[in-house]
C-alpha cells in the first residue's frame, strides 16, 4: 500500500522543476497523496501550471501571496471545498531582498529584516492557522530550513536569522497543535542547486565546502529531500513533532 494513500495535501513554494518543494510534491504524489498547489505572482504561474498539470488537469492551483491574510483565507476555503479535509502541508517559502544577502549582516535594513521574517517565518504561523481547522484527522506540516539558522553562514545573513525564527515557530506550533494530532517539523536541507540558492553570494564555494567536510562528502539531492518529506508525512513519523531533521550529508554534526 502507498504510504500516503487517501491523504490530501497542499504545497507552498514551487517555483520551477528544480525547487525542493517540487521534489517533495512529486514524492508525496508518488506515495499516493492528492495535492493542491499555490504560486507566487503571475511571473511564476506558467512554470507552476505546467508542472502541476502533470498530476492531472483537475489539480487545484491557486495564487497566494503569503504576506496577505486574504489570499491565505481564499486558499484554504478552496482546499476545503475540494478535499473536505487536509492531512499535509508543505511550507517551502523564503525571501529576503537581494542586497540583504550580500555584504555584512550588520547593514541589514529594518525593511529587509521585516520582509525576510514576514515571508520566511511568520507565513508558517499564518498557514498553520489556516490549515488546522481542515486537519480534522490530524496532520503533518513540514517546513524547509537550513543550517544557517543554527550557525553563521557568510552571506546568508538575515535569512539565517529568519530561519532561526522559523525553527522556533515550528516548536511552538508543535506544542499548540499537538492535542489536535497535528505534527509540525522542519527539514534542514544541505545546499542544493535551486533558484533561491543562486541568489546567495558564494553558493558554489558552499557546495565545495560540503564536499570536503561532510561525513558523506556531499550535500543532498532533491530526491533525498523528497523521500524525507514522505517519511515526515507518513505514519512512520507519527511520534515526531517539533523537530529539525538534518538532510545534509551529516555536515551538521561536524565541529571542524
């Protein structure tokens, strides 16, 4: 039997075929889940529309700006009407202005700090609040993080601070939602070649560093992140909540 047969889910954060969100969505779909998707802005609509079309012409696809509560409300209203209930949610959403990912963290503007935290961290709270009433049989919420939340990664800057807020939010949400049998966890992925990663100065050097220092001498693949996403969504992870699961070739354990 497929691990996620009979489950329904919604995916936030697909930008193109190299997105981590798309890798996890494909894995969830292959495991038997029925999915809905959102896209951010008209610029990404065509890309996402083409991808999700491979799941069937009736796949629900909606615009959603996660900084707008009215967009979030519309999305979960549509999901409720289509599925009746929800079991899974993937939060793979992060953004900071480009200038905030260069130079020194010290020079982060107030506005860049606000935007990074609103889009990258508070959105998890807002989406969980929208999803919870539909998770009547319990559920699994999975968010994407990175080691820059825990230790300094040059040039990751305000995004590292926002990811730290995301991970703390995961723990508080896990506590609030546990009584409803809703689990909330993070996957902390090693660096992979995505649209978002290319916006980080020195990304190619980061990849080489993982190859030199991680126990497995590499980071991870999107397929491996997809498999981890299936595990956290499945009954095999039924007693796991509020955790950060590192999928990074073991890099997180290293001191030097």
